[in-house]
């Protein structure tokens, strides 16, 4: 663009082209104004490209956060299901011991199994609690990532409006 403007300016600046300096000054001012506008648009365009790249990165981050939350929720549901299953097993054992006539040798084995199952239930309860913490953290991270994504979208909208105003014809 600059290489095309230079010959035009030299031609316009030649003594035979113009008798007065006023049209030349006006033309030079207009060229200067156009140059500033082009530079301004170039900078704005670069800013938009950077913002769009950041938006794409953040969108990927949000997708990964959503996946982590989904995975955490699945693990929590599985852990809770397992905990409930063990709770039901313990209740059945207690009911069997209380109502059935079980020989003493079986009763001792049954009580030992019940104790092991209760210990396993405690471990599953701890797993559920840990899973809930992980799920809560993942949900918080997803909220933060979505908020950043929304900020970037708003930033791009502002840049778009700014560019639109710069391109709009003067009123």
C-alpha cells in the first residue's frame, strides 16, 4: 500500500500539478488520516485475532472441566450405589441373625462377615465423601472457567462494536 502511495504523492507534489499548496495539504492530510485509520484497523484486527484465540483456548478448558465434572459425578453415583448395596447387605445379615435359627458355628462366621462388611461400608462412606469433595471442586472450577469464557465473549463483542464504529461511514 505504501509503495503505491509514494508515486501518487510524488506526482501530486510536482510543480506542474498544482498552483497552490492548499489542495496538496488537504490531500496529504487525507493520506495521513487514511494511514492512521489503516494502522488502527490493523491493531484492532490483531486484538480480535488474539481474543478469538483466547476464546478458543478457554472453550477447550471449559470442555475439559465439564468432562471432569461429569466423570466425578459418575464416580460419586457409583460409590453411592456401592455404599447403599453394602448397607442393604448389612441389614439383611442383621435380620437373618435376629430372626432365623442359625447354628452357632454359622452365627460366628456370619458375624465375622458382618464385621468385614461394616468395615468395607466405612471405607465406601469415606469414598463417597471424598468423591463429593472432588465433585464440588470440579463444579467450582467449571463455574470459574465458564465465567472466564463469558468475559472473553463480552470482550470480543466490545471489540466487534469498536470495529463496527470505526468502519461505519461518518454521519
